C-alpha cells in the first residue's frame, strides 16, 4: 500500500520595508494552497520621523525576526523540521532591510537542507490573491500599495507585461499624504476610508486625472494639488477624504477596466495595501470583470504572500534560487 503524497510546507519571509513578515503555506500534492500562518511585526519606530528610516528598519528586522518566525510556527502548529522549502523577498525594497530576511531565509534553508526561493515583492503581492482563487493566467494584475501602482498583463505563468504605472506618486502614498494634510492620521488609507463615510464626495471638486490618455498610466499629483488647495480654502477633512477616495477609486477602476478590455482579460487580480479599500472592492465587484482580492491580512506586506509566490514557482517547475542571489533595491518585474 503506497502512502498518500504529503503536502509541502513553505515558509515565506518579507523584510522589504518596515514590516517583518513571516508566513507559512501548505501546498497540497494537487497544487492547491492554504495559508496556515501569517505573522507581521509592524515597526512603529518610524512614526516620529514621518517616514521610514532605512537603517532603523534593518535593525528592527534583526531584533524581531526570530520572534516572528516562532509565532508563525506556533500558529501553524509546525516546527522548522516540517518545512519543505524557504522563500524570502530579494527585491525590490530597502537593501539593508531586504538583506536581513534574505540572509535569514538562506541560512535556514541551508541548515534544514531544503530548497530556497528568492521571491519578487510584487509577484508576492499578486500571489497573495492565490489564497482566494486558483490563479491561472491569463489575467490582469493591479498592484496598488504605498510604493507601487503597477498594472501587469499576465498572459502565462511567470510572464509579466507592464501595461501601465504611476507617473508620480503611488496610490497608497497619495492616501497617506492627503490624510496627513487633512490631519487624519497614519496610515492614511484606512484613515481616509473611515473619514470618507462621514463626508460629502461632492463638496470638493476632484478632476479625473489623465483624461483622454490612450495608455493605462496613473497619476495622483493633480488629486494631491486639488486636496491641498481645498484644504487651504477651509474644506472639511471628511469632505476631502470622501471626494479624494471617490476620484481615486474611479480612476483606478476605470483605467484597469480599459486595460482589461484592451488585453482581452476577464479576470483582474487587485492586490497591495490599497486593495484593502472597501470602496475600491465595491467598485470592482460592480464592474463586470471577475475581480480577485487577497484574503484578510494578505493585502499589506506579509510573509505568506512570499510563500504563495514560491508555491506557484514550485508548481510551475521553476528551479530553486542559488544561495548567491543578492538583494536588489530596484527590480522590475516585467520581462517584456
Ligand atoms: O502593500 P503595503 O503594505 O506596503 C507597500 O508595499 O507599500 O501598502 C501600504 C499602503 C499604505 O499607503 C496605506 O495607506 C495603504 O496601503 N492602505 C490603504 C488601505 N489600507 C492600507 N489605502 C486605502 N484604503 C485602505 N483601506
Ligand atoms: Zn508591498
């Protein structure tokens, strides 16, 4: 009698910015995946500086990563000996911060004698949605976070064609900056969303950005300027929030739908921190395309998404990464 093939437990580490993330994913022999644990330590040390201090981020990752790993293993009910593969983000991100997770992951993989996968941060964001649906190309992927606003066409496994990107700020960055301007707190996304419920979206005029463009780029500088001028003129913070959120959501959804039509895609993956936005989710739900979002806790930076990307790489038969793989600050995902 032959034993049933065992699942593989994959560990994922992300230390690309100011979150120390460790997640564990179970990959069944039929390729289906399940998130067993997802632990994130969000660094608060940066709040006093109004932005992420790279050197402090690296040091905090070093101090926290052991405890975050312990927490993830306990949550999954596993020990390190159960792990079948280890993955870590190699880029893009802050090099010093990336190095902590990357070196930790390589060391762990080597000590355990299991394969190591270096993962691309944006591929991680995209595969975060694999926890909710069986992600099979072709599809369009909108990655909207504090650092990225990228639209990729994914015609087949591992192939990413950049069809649009922001020309200035990332979407999340615009949420953060406008929240700060209006005194709504940090992080700005959830703060804007919360305030918007009490505001009048018609009180402050926000013109749709890049009207008439043939391509699929994004821009948030015009919305930011409109918010600044309205703030100076005495607009209420909740009205600013409501007007900006509606304009940003319409712009993101409208551009993505045009791209989906142009590329002939019926499925759109929406991921990254801003994908947690309720108004954005509702607008996509009513848009007619099949919109796939990551599950709870998987929108913002985390380790489980890196394990999910590695599970997909494993499934596609991609070879593990050499231990010589280094950290890279700037790493475009598109390969066409
Ligand atoms: O993916 P993420 O954790 O970090 C990067 O890789 O950048 O995204 C963080 C961003 C922040 O800018 C935050 O304000 C935004 O995601 N965000 C949101 C919401 N929750 C987080 N933006 C809009 N609505 C939300 N509910
Ligand atoms: Zn991210």
